[in-house]
C-alpha cells in the first residue's frame, strides 16, 4: 500500500463518487499513521437509493432463486481470487492478527458460499410459500395461501467496525438471494477492507447494475430518504439503534428495522462438571477474551462458575491469559493485537473502570499496557483483563456494561437457580454457552435461559473439540437476540430471507393458488 492516505470513494448510482473534504481518518491502531480518509459530504443519497430501487431491484427480482444464487457464488469467487491483499488491510486498519483477519475475511466468503448453495436448492422459484393452503368457506375452491414476496425497496445495511468483511457479506448474501439490492454503509474507521472488496466485485461485473451500492463516510441524510418499501439492518450500539428507531422518517413511513445491538454474553460452568468440561470451559473463555481483542458482539463478557470452583477458574484463566503475547500483529509471535481505534480503547477502559468499582481486577486493567517497540501515545492496546466479583447479586455494572474489548468477569453462584437468574440479568443476549456433563441440567438450562438468548451452545466433553465456538456465528443458525440485544433476527438458513420479504395472505380460487404455488418454494 502507498504511504499517502487513500481517499475512499462511494459506489452510488452506478459510479464511483468522492465526497467533499475529510470526515474520518482511518488510522493504523499500532503505528498511529493515517491509512485512508473517508467522506460522504455532498453526495446525493436520495438519487442513489432511487437508482438502486429502479435498476437493482427489478433486475434481481426478474431472476429465480437459483439464478440469484449463481450471482452470489460469483461474488465469492471474486473475493477468493483477491484474498491475498485483504489480509494486509485487516492487519493495518483493524489491528487484526492473521487468525483474526481470517475469521472476518473467510467468514464473509464462507457465508456467501453457503447462501449460494442454499439458493441453488430453491430451483426456479421466485416466491416462498410459508404454509399449506387453507380452506376459507364451504366452497372447496375458495382457499388462501401465505406467500413471502421480495420487497420492492433497498436493503440499507449499516454495519459495525469490528467485521468489515463478514458484517458486509453476511447481510448482502441474504439480501441478494431474496432479490433486494444492497446499500451498504460500513463503519468509517475500518472501511478500508469493505471498500476494496466492493471495488473488486464491481470491477468484475458479476452483479446487475444497482444491486450492490456502497456509502463510505457519514450517513448524512440517509434515513431521511428511506421509504416503507426499504429495510434497514443495523449492527452496532444500542444508542445508535435507538436513534434509528426514533428517526421521524423511519417512524412516519413504518420502515422495517432489524437491530443487533449490545450484548453481555455469558459462559456458564455447570455444577458438578467433570474435569473435561472444566477444561473446555477455560479454553473457550480465554479464546473468546482474546480473539479479535475481544471485539466481537458474541464474545464472552460474564463467566459464571460454582462458588466452590471460582478460585480454580480464576487460576486456570490467568495461566492461559499470561501466555497471550500482545504486540504488532505483523509479527508472527503476536497472539493479540490492539482494538481498532484509540476511541475504542478509551471506551473499553471506561467500561472496565465501571465494573472494577464493584469487582477485583485480577489482571489487566484500564491503562495501556507497556509493549516493547509500541508507542502508547499512538497505539490502541488493551491488555486481557480478568475481573472477579464476590457476589453477582449485589453488583450491577457487570450485568449492564458491555466492554467491547478483551475483558471478562468471573461471577460465582451458589446454586442452579441463582445461576440462571444471574445470567438472565444481562437483559437479553445474543449467545450463552453452558459446559457440563448432566443432560438433565442442559435441558433445564435451555428452558430457563432460552427466553433471554438468541442462541445457546451446550458443550459436553463429547463435542469439546468439535464445536464451532461460542462466538462464531454460523449462517445455518439464527443470529440475533431479545431485549437489549436488539430483538433482531438474521441468518438461520432460509429463515434469514424473511427479513427481506413481505408475508402476505393470498385468497382466491384453488386453481389460481395452485398456479402461484408452482412458482414458490415451500418452507413447510
């Protein structure tokens, strides 16, 4: 890459366009130098959305599911062909290690490939059939069916800073398969990778005009321009989510909004867990704390252990965390890099400070770690931080504060009932993982924790080395969560397509409904 900062452009109305001036500088979180700049100032977002609706939408809807699936597969092929350069961008702009970069880059490519395969199984259908036909009157030839029809608007994807690849493509894959054009707005601070990937896909001309659009820079008046035909899918903070949901135009037009926001995810070691289950628990907690420097919406924030084992859990985690080498991710010996910006570093320190007022800090803390060759005044490092509570019932911050960095807190519990109640105090989370050997306990955990979580990972020793991970989002599984996590729903195989479809009842003659069913893929 050139030493001169690159000015990122937006791809709108079928052309690459540069905004006025500089709104955001994209900075290397290790070295502190400016890699690129972004600005959307002065860009006509109303015209860009209209272009996507009028060009991209009809072109996609004219295709069957299997034809759209081929397009998605072609996008994946473009990214695979250009993958080598993406890793360097992830390291420079996001402070990723090679492993972290692979999770993001390959996660995005893998999700595209999954939906390409899934779409290929839907054949020539253009609708989805949600239920079997139902008779509505005495006359047998008057019935109703429920169809899902693709929306005639744009999918506005507002993505978070931590996954500039996966966040882009996991949404885009489903939207394109549904037949709805994508209008992606990545977080400016880490948009370098997103920009390069979209530029490669556009250059390859594998998608219809208007099907893929990119806005690099501030959102400007974007929300003023959406209509009731559009969909907004947002990933980020609950504060920003609240502003989107309360936006006057979004409210007035009844725009469908899907939110994935804050989440204080939990890992729970069951009572009477075997040594094998204990070892699996320790391994996963330490991994979740340090992979991508803890910057995953699904990362483990609260670590629940039987009171009698809290000391053993702390000791085992400290041993593993001390082996985590912090440093420049360009060095092969580095196991954890920085958080993405100094602003995120400050936010992590603030969250650690809030929890530490009620908890004991066992390692790490709210100050920049000393690392050989790294300037703390320019870099954005946060040391792996493990805290411990004496009593989870009397503390509040740990259940309310998501430290978006490499931090977690051990919370002892006295019995199963207390454990379930403490986990639920998170107020709604994306994921919790449970470790043990007693399947009756697992069943009770599903019943008690299910209503407050979008996903539960139940780990017994037989799958300790086989499961995909607490924090890894698989496209086959539902992603989202209730309450403070946003009440959103994404992915989950075919279920993810519902976000971009309107479910409607069609009443008519049996012959007409039979004709419509021939054009639909039955979900039941």
